C-alpha cells in the first residue's frame, strides 16, 4: 500500500486557502468601481434622453428673468375708454363741458365731440371701473355746427339729469334719463312748496336762482331772489347747510354774501369789506364756517365767518397772485379736515395756496386741476377727470367715452 502524498496535498490546500496579494485585490476593486460608474452614467444618459423634451418645454415657458423684490404698492388702474375711433381723415376732439355727480360712484359728463366744424353734445357715465358709451347724443343744437356755451349739467334724481346750454343767445334745457333718452323741457316750472333738503340751482353766473325738489324732476321758482347784484350760487355747499350766494352791492359793487336757510323764503345779506377785481368764490363744509376768497389789485384776500354768515372778518390779504391774469379763474374749496385750498387757473397749471390755520397764513399747495366742490365730494372736470371724497386723496377716472359726430 502506497503512502499518501502529504506534500502534494499540502500544496493543494495552500493553493486553495492562500490569501490573494494586496495588489491583486486593489486591481479587482478598481475594476468593480469602473463597472459601477459606467452603469450609473449609462442610466443617467438614458434618463436625460427621456426628460430632455420636457426640460426644453419648461425652459421655453418660464419668464426670461425672475427678480426677487418686495411687493410693489398697489395702484388702481382705470380701464380704457370705449370711445369709438373717429375717421382717420378727420380727427375727433372731445371736451368735457360739465359734470354731475349723483354720488362719486355715479358720475355723468357732458362731452362735446367735434370733428372739423361738426359737433355733438353727448352725456356719458364715467366711473372708477370704466367709461361707458354715451346714453344720449346730439343734444341742444339745431344744427351740428351751432356753437353752444355755458353748458350746465345737474342731477335731478337718481335716474335723471338736467342739461342746459346757451344756443343762439337762448338757454335751452333737456331732461336726460340715465337709462337713455332725452326730452326738451321748459324751465322754470310752476312754483311749489319747498322743504328742507331741496337744492338751489343756477344755470349761469348772474342768472336767477331756482330750486330742485328732492327726488323730483321739477325745477321751480323760489319765493325771493337774493338781494345782490350779479349773484353766483356756491353750489358745493350741501343744501341742508344753507343756500349761499355771492354778489355785489348794486350801487358800488361792494362784495356781499346772502344766505337762506328756508329754501329762498328769506335771505340774510351781509357786506364784506373787500375790493375785488372779479367775482369772489365761497367755500364751506358745515354751513357755519365759510371762506370768501377774492382777487384784489395787490394779490388776494380771504374773509371768514364762523357764525353762518352773520358776521365776517378779513383774515388775510397776503395771497401772492397777480391782480389780473388773462382768462384767470379763481377757485377755493374747504376740506373736511378744516383746511382751505385756493387756486388761480391762469395758465396750463393752476397756482395753488393752502391754509391750515383758518385762512390767516398760506403756503404752496397742490392739486390735479380746477376743483369743483359737490355735496357728495370733489371733482376735477377735465379729460380725464379726477374725484376725491376729501380733496386730498385723488382717483383718476378713465377718459369719457364719446361717439364721432355725424354731419
């Protein structure tokens, strides 16, 4: 029996159990890493090929640049006017002739649209949210070329307005429905009993003062006219704060103010110590404190009453305006906060002066244009128009809509 081959068996066992050399292990590990990386790279290439169209679409759809910044202030932007375009050959111009506010959310304008020598007087609504087409066109004129002056527009009720203007030296009146349509009327109507809340109305400086019944479309005479020469009604004072009229003493033209607190049944008239070079203006919020502003030969003066027109005091004569200016128009509004804003519209930009101490001293002020006080707020009659509840914070309205005139 042959002896086992212990040497060969040992060699076989050593070959099987021998640990590999470190260099060999490192080579094998490097190969495995390369293989794994190749697998990951291949998977990424496949994924990129699948998602590439989606990424391209997303990049094309995003904004060109995005900049992080604080939120900008909110600014109300009025919608554009729906005015119809005029013929390119004959451009149409539009002029706001008058405005009437049932309230600041229901404003109507009389806009005169002219093309060449052809014009059309129209009434259109304008609000902060947009301008609507005219509710009626072609008013007052007999012929499209007739001139119209001294246009007035006043609210009668929540559903109707009274439009008037002078055509061929004759004042004409038209009642306009806010739903559309107009009817010529004769003014004044028959006298009726007036009550608190009925409004005074005047259709031209120096004309007679009439009454508008609250909630009625009737314009009526009043019991007695204010006893002043060339009367001018302060239409911006609320009717329950009295009817205020500024005029001149018939003999020497001294400035006078008349106040009625019983709808024209009787008038309290006082002479104010001013020597005005043209018609003064009156402003009041509460009907007790009122200001009378006038241009004088040396500039301007302000008188004030604090007892409803019983007594007047000259509080300032230091307004730095030119005594006379071509086509100058004086204006003043009393604000709800007690301040007084006055201006002289003698050019493209009015000259504003403001007082916060009862009219004693003035400093430079500002505003969007010549302001018209209304019992419901304040309006700048222009194209476009501005409205405000307090004559400080203003909102611009979109341009009034109009239709091109037809010859």
